[in-house]
C-alpha cells in the first residue's frame, strides 16, 4: 500500500474546493443572466406601454364615438322592427344633440304632419363621459365642415321604407364626434352611421 502524504490530501481538498467555487460561480452567472433577460424584457414592455399611451389617449374619443354609433345603429334596427310589427311608421328624432337625447314617435305614415305623431318613448343614446363627451353633428355644423348627407332624424314606414332615402343608391347618415373636435374642426375621429336606400341598410364609417 502506498502511503498518503499530507500534501496529497491537501491537494485533493484544494481541487474539490476549486470545483465547488467554479460550480458556484456558474450558478451565479446563470442567475445573473436570467435577471438580465428579465430586466431587458421588462424594459421592452414598459417602453412599448409608454409609447402606446399617447396613441390610446388620442384614439379613445374615437372609440367612444364608435360605441355611440353602434348604440344608435341598434336603435334604428329596433325602429324598423317596431314599424314592421305594428304596421305603422316610426320616427327617431334627436331633440338634444349635446346630450344625445332622442325621441321615438309613431304615426300611420311618415308623410303625416307632426301633430299626428304620437310619442312612443324618449331616452338618451347612452351615458355620457364628462371627460370625453360625444355630440351629434347637426346640419348647420355639417355644412360648415363640408360633410354631406348628415341627418338628425329618420322615419321608417313599413310600406314605403325610409322616407329620407327614396332611391336604392341614396346615402345619408348620423355623424357623432368628440365635442372638442368641433372647435378644432378635426374630422379623423368622427363616427358615422350610414343608411343606404329605402330599406335603411346600416353600415359604419
């Protein structure tokens, strides 16, 4: 049997300690690389969020206007259903364009005088947001902004269709916009409910 010298044992202990140190540093380096990836990813996400905030703030009023437009389209669809069910003409008229308050009236025909129309109900299109109020554009404002075919009232007769659109290719619509865009004459955030022909085919713009 070969004798084991103290120097050999010390060398073996040093070798084991060295390997432990190397393994420890490898684990630390892996952890640091992982943290670095996390920081890079988190920085990229924060940068994207911060970059998107101005875009979201700019387009948010447009999204609210589109939401109002969808609500109006549902009301017009309901108007057509009521007219077909009752066999009577139904008219939707906005009486307050700033608060989007409208009334629905009924008569035998759309050509009847206003006194013949009977109130069915009155309501607001949807709850307003005081920070980004949406308004309906009337004909006077539409002319000033050079927007053709804007209406604030529509009457549907189950026998003759939409009174305002006698021809199949005619187009008219309700225009909704953030109130501050009127003073700035900005038109890229408008939401328009388009009606086509006597059948009042509905689309958005």
